[in-house]
């Protein structure tokens, strides 16, 4: 089976996670007109409070406790098998965690962006793990 190359935004997310420079990733998602400040805050919070912690959670040892819904590890497990159901569950959990960590709710209009984030994360996680196994 030929593996599809990661999207440009997925590669930017990988670079951002490895260098801890979110501006590389954020540059691939232009803000909606008139919402530049809000968009920067949302993308910064999403990167710093969800995507980056997920990345490091995937790199560490597996937890020895039960899998808890809406935990970072739950988000990582969902990203391992990117099915349509996993995408929906991930979006709901990411929105829940975002609200819990920031006190602000994400509107339904962010679902498409969250879906792209999920697919990008799943792609780079798979790519990273496959390269790690080849060593």
C-alpha cells in the first residue's frame, strides 16, 4: 500500500510541534475577516492546550489507569484510528477540553477547522510512529 504524503498543514503542524513554534502551523490557516484577534487566541489556545500536550502524551509511556473520556490520552487514542466516528468524538472532546481549560466555548463554525486539526495530527502521528518503527 502506498502511503499518502502528509498535507502541507500537517507538515507545518509537525514542524511546529518539533520546534515549539506555533506560528509555522498557524500561518496555514488564515483568520476569518474581521476576527483576526479572536482567531489568533483560539488557534494559540488550541495549539498550546490541546495539540502540543497530545503530541507529548503520544510520545510518553501508556497510562496504567483506565482510559478516561475527554482525557489527553483519550484524544490520542481517537487519533490512532481516524474514522468518521473518531473525528466526531475528537471534536466533541476537544471542544469540551477547550472550554474546561479556557472558560470559552468554541462555536460550531470551528468544527471544520477542528476536523482538519484532527486529520493532520493523525497523519503526523502515524508518520512519526512508522518512521520510529523502521529504525
